[in-house]
C-alpha cells in the first residue's frame, strides 16, 4: 500500500483509506494482537458448562504458551533426564494426536507462561473436587467419559457422558520413555502440588469413578483439560 501522502488520485486515496480502516478493525488482525497462541475458544462448540464451571470439551493440543513461545517437544519422549517443560505424542505417534491431544509433563503444566488458551487455565485440585462432587463422587467418572467404545475399550463402565465433558483415554508417557493405557485410562493434570509432584485425576475403562492420584512424577506425561478462569 502506498503512503496516503503520496497518492495524488482522489479515488485511489479514498480506496486506500478504506483498506487501511478495514485492516485496523479487521477481526483477524485483532485476534492476532490479542491471542498470541493464534486461536480463540468457541464457547458454543468447544466448551461445556458443568455446574458453575466451564470446561473445554477436548484434551489440550497446543505446542505454544499463551505468549506464543514454543513449548519444547520431547522428541525422545519423557525421560528421567528431561526437566524442561515439554510435550510428546503418545508413543511418539502423531496419529493419536487428532483425537487424544498431546501429553505434557508436569514442568509444562507448572510453567508460568501458561499452556492453556488465554482465558483458561490448568484446573486446580479444588476444581476437580468441585466437579467430582457436583456429578456425584461414586459415579462422576461415568458422567465424564465419552460413551461407547469408539475411543474407549470395552466395557467402558457406566459411561454416559451426561455432563458433556467427553472424557477421552489418552494414556500416559512414563519418565523412562514408556507409553501405556491409550484407550484404557485418561489422566488429567491439576496445577496443585503435593510437595513432590502434582495431583492427577483419572478416568478408567472398567469403573465409573473420577479418581485422584499422586503416583505421577513431574517428568512423566499426561493429558490436560483446561477450565475457564
């Protein structure tokens, strides 16, 4: 675009000014300035309200922080020597990514730059407790799991997805490069530390609980479900 001061044709000047105004007020331009990660979360199709909470309906699948800085990829999976915030595909296989999202180690979860989209965050232990209590402590898992056996192995006990959460079994990557339980278990990081690692909640193919554990070290990888701030 020519500088406006150098345009002598009045019609060309008018058209150039219009283009400039459209650029300034363009939604795409605005998103680029406001959303460094490059995307917005559509509240109508990508989130679900459960009680007083708003959750994303799919496992996190980003490789950048909120400020647009890349998150390190653990190309050789998670190992006991990797202490950088990082992500990995389950079993190093990108074909799992479209359904189950990426797996993140605890260092990425705890990074102050934020791995969830702007306006969302990694849930706390208290957030998961609130969710579990609202849905009923002994049957919450079934209400959270995607129904059927397309992505879960049989019997997918109690799975109704009545909450709309659509919980998926993304498995985990251990801190020695191992991968386990895809389509069997879904593990979800919280941002709350117990002193040595973070609390994790999991869903399981053969029960309908939403169980808490601290068996995961920060060097291993699990799924993330973001909650609205």
